[in-house]
């Protein structure tokens, strides 16, 4: 009963947001994809020159007490057993020891850490932490893993919960063969191209608005299983705010700069002049970086996200495929199936078997009436890292379980020092490295 009430509440919240224009043709959307998929037209032909032109800006009017990292917090690259996943800020904090370096974190550690490192408001941090525990972690210890947990159960890599489709610089789960945690070179190149067009050469709100528009239209056109239930979609939208508000060197709008040096370092994107692509490297602060001086919380994030980012292409909640050829009875039912999944606790008593029992109960109810991922022909989005969940009978996506070596590549734990997605995954494939 509690879960049903929560689902209805989240659904009502989603329906309160503006709906997208439902008569936009998929072919028109594909036209935009064609124009940006190769790098914002011809803008990125000279990407190296764009990157060079973005270097050198520094923050002004900063408080020395906000310099990060603080004394005693040293950057150490994550080791083979350390969990890292889709959230660059949390990965960075673990790399410096603000969070446990193995990536197994508690809600209280995260709430305290994001305030200390980025000045995230306690209200927003608490909402995100509570949902991460509920959907991706262990209720008994109020903890979760930053990437995938032991036995590939839980963690932020679990799709359709805190991690969501339409990311600022990572591919959708379906199109990326389960990899929603590695920097996509082609998307970050697109982002840098928009920055190069910006008058201040920053990851400004206008730049991130353009990024959201391009990424969301790409998803609508190419991801038949685009999932945009309220909570994950809210996280998706406000993540675009995070670039100017949290990753800026100093307080954005008050002398701070959301410059290339800050953003690329914090999200782990390293430009390779030889290949013209971005390699995914461990997230870290650049030199002389200052956190924002004032807290930025839930109200500000929602207002900015849904007035400055989302209107660029208001993807409908709950059915993100509205207005495209991908919207039909099957994909609508898949959306509902994923909605129940997304609010089902993954760990009811801290044990893998209990987590399995909990998710089985919820999804079993749907199966009893003939609604499950297999019947619907959609990915069931089981446990992270999710690569086993592509339906073998579904057309358009991977037809078989990835090989063991591909599973390691997709695990999200130490997937660094590789280049991912040089080309747009309009046809999903598990061969994602360049």
C-alpha cells in the first residue's frame, strides 16, 4: 500500500509539469539529431582550437575558506575494488577521501560531504540520499555504493532510479548497452561546441539548456525505452543545473566561472589532441578551485531546472516517447512497469536474497497479470549494472548477453582511461569504446 501511494504521488507530481508538444514528428527530431550528432554542425571540426580558446579563465571574488580540496584531503585514484558510478561529484569526493574511498557510502556521509565540498543545500542532499538508500541501497545501514554493489546488486548504476536517461554527458541505458556512467566523448564534444559559441565561453545556463535540448531530442528519437517517470526525470533535469551551480569555480553569477578547466576536470573528460576525442579519467578538482559561497538547495534547483533548462524541450512525464514514432501501447506499458520498479526498495534487510525477494514481489504482481519486461518486449531493468537485462527477443537493441569482458567494461567500477562513444549510438551496441 505504501509503495502504491508513493507511485500515485510521484505520478501526480509528474503530470503537473508542462507537457511537450505532442504533434512533433519523429523525422523532425531526427533532423536535429543529424545536425548535432557529428558535433554541432561543422563547429567541432577544429575541436582542439575550441578547447585551447576555453583555457585560462579564473574565478574572482572568492572566499579563501572555500578553496577545495582542504588540507588533509589528497587525490588518490580509485583502486580495482573501489566502486565508482554515474555521479561525477560523488566520485570526486571519494577520490579525495571526503567519502569512503571504496565507494560504499552512508546517507549522513553524503549529506555532510556535498555541503562541505559543493555547498549543496541540506534539503536537496537529503531528498537525493533518501531515494538512493530506498532504491539503490540498504535500509538497515542507510548506505549504498557509488557504482555497482557486490554481486552487481544495487548501487547508483541501478537504472531508472537515481540514475536516469537524458544525462548531461552520458548515454542512455538502452542505447549505451547499460553504460550510463562513462563520459560519452561525442556528447561532451557537443557540449564543448556549445560552450565555444557562448559569449563568456562558459557552461552557462544557455549552454546547458542547448545541451538538454539536443540530448533529450536524441533520446526521444533513438531510445524507444526512454524512461521519464517523475523522480528520475527531475534528477535528469536538475543535473544540467549542477554544471554552472556546483561545478563552477566560485559562486556562479557572483564572480565564479563555469569554465572548461573546472567542468572537464570535475566530470573526468580529458581531451586527446591526437584522436580529437575525450577520454574518461578519474574525476578531480582543478588547481585553485573554490566551492560556491552560499548553499544551493531543492527549491532553487527545481525552479532553475524547470524554468531555465526543461522548457527547451519539455519531455512529457510519464511517457517520454509522446510525439515520436516510439510511442505505442508497448512502450507505454514499459513505462508503467519501470515506474513500479523504480520505487521498489532494492534491499529490505541488507541481504542480497532479501533484495531479490523484494523486487520479485513487486514485479511478480505485474507478471501475474501478464505484464513483465519479457512479455512487453522491453528491458526489465533488473539489478545494476543491468547488462543482462536487454530482452533477447526485442528488436533494435543488443540481442544477447554481453560477453564477460564486455561486462567488466560496463560495470562502472574503474572504467577509466578509455574513450567511450565516439559515434552516436543510434543503433544500440555493446562495442562502446573507440
